[in-house]
């Protein structure tokens, strides 16, 4: 059985979605924020970050995008991603890594600015640059979604859920409909998805 260490309104959202859509049992441990960090948790998450997924063999895995890719591979019957040999697989891997390295990284610089500058007077500049990087990433994805129902393949995948999780974190989320209409179209559909609605009740990612 899987064991997921998570916290509300974190990258654990998409991992919970993956496990729910795969229909697999898992134990969920909500990790409180603590200072100093709990050493037992640091042993499985050296950066003191959630989510952490404990695999059935007892090994631990961090990084939400990587966890999603692994779960899609281990549960192909759930159609969490395009099949390994399908044309959409390359796009799935591309967008998952793009979103985690560009947009998720920018989110972290915005919300944890003190970790990215040693000069307190430079924090606002770091935040401004982070928002610009988010905007650039979303513009690229919005253009890629033109004329498509889904980011990759011909049905919902974890790439779509990962995307709307990041959209919900944008510090100026009210700009989404006008700036990125294709992303808003996808997000509007997912806001009504049964699994997303259930998860949002506990994560409060967007207004119900």
C-alpha cells in the first residue's frame, strides 16, 4: 500500500488526484509545519517538503511531477497519461518537466522569496521576476492548448491536473480568464470534475 505525506494546498493535491483516479488504496499523513523540522520527516524528505510518497516496497519518493509520472506508469489501466508508446507520451513528459521546472519553480520563488536572496531589499524584485516567469510559462501553455481539449493526448491526464494546480497558485489568479483563455476553459471544466471538487473541499485551491 502507498503512504502519502502531504499538506493542504501543496503539490500533494495532484498526487492525491492521481491516487484517487487510479483507484488505489493509500494512507494519508498530514504533515504539520514545524520549526525546527521533525527529524523523522527529514529522513524521508531532506528538503522538508511535501509531498512524499512511500512506495509499497518501503522506499520514499519526492517531487510531485516525478511521482505523477511513476504512478501513471505503474497504473496504466487508469489512463493517467498517454501510453508509453503513444504519440502523446513525449508531450506528456515534456509538459510535466516544463511545468515543474519553470512554473512550479517560479511559484516557490514568489512564496518563499527569502530562500532566493540574501538581500532583504531585493525580495520585491525576486517576486516580480517570479510572476513574470509564471506568466511566460502560462502563455506558452495557453498557446499550445489552442484548438485542443487537453494538454496532451485525447483525454484528461495528470498534466491537465498539474496545470490547474499551478494556475490556482498564481498570485493574480483573477487575470487567468482574460490572459489565458484556453487554460481557463480547461480549468473551468476541471472545477466541475467530481474528483477535483472533492479534493478542493480539503485543499481549498479555488473558491467552491
